[in-house]
C-alpha cells in the first residue's frame, strides 16, 4: 500500500502523514477520510423521496379518530361514575370538559368537510359483535 501512495499523493504529503500519525496508520487515516467523505455526500447530496414526508392519514381521519376517542372516554367516565369511582363534582367537571372538546372536534370536522351535517360514527367492535 505504501508503495502505491507516492504515485497518488505528493511525497511531501506522505512524509507529513508518516511523521504525524506514523507509517502503520496511513491506511487507517485514508479509510477514515473516505468514510467521512461518504457520510458528507450521503447527508447533503441525496434527495429524500417527497412521499416519505407526506402524512399517511388525512386531517379528517385524525379528527374522526379523536372524536371517537372522546366519545369512548365519555362512556368510560359514565361507567366509572356509576361504579362509584368519581365524586359528583369531579364527574360533572370532567364530563363538561370532554363535551366541550367533543364540540370543538365536531366543529373542526364540519369545517374540514365543508358540510354542517355530521359524519356517522364508526361503530365500535363491541357493538358490532352485540348486534350479531
């Protein structure tokens, strides 16, 4: 390897490398420099695919999922209140907060669909099984 280097690199550079890092470490230094150059090229020269940064779900899908989650939370809250896990005051405050959030999400759904009509909720899996 050392015999090939004088033809590739000026002799002054080889002498400097030998004196700085030692004769046995020259191939390691070139390997590190090549790796660093490859990393820089990879980071700055490769253009990412625009489809990779695109959202996989639409805003409407996200809003519908959020609405369904709020409704499920309301059902769970009611069940736990009836089981005695919540005081009346806590139940009323939490229910009011969830209902307000649901109203905001429904308004966003209406704005996203440009329609005042509500989109039918997807039936939960437990309700579908009970209907059969």
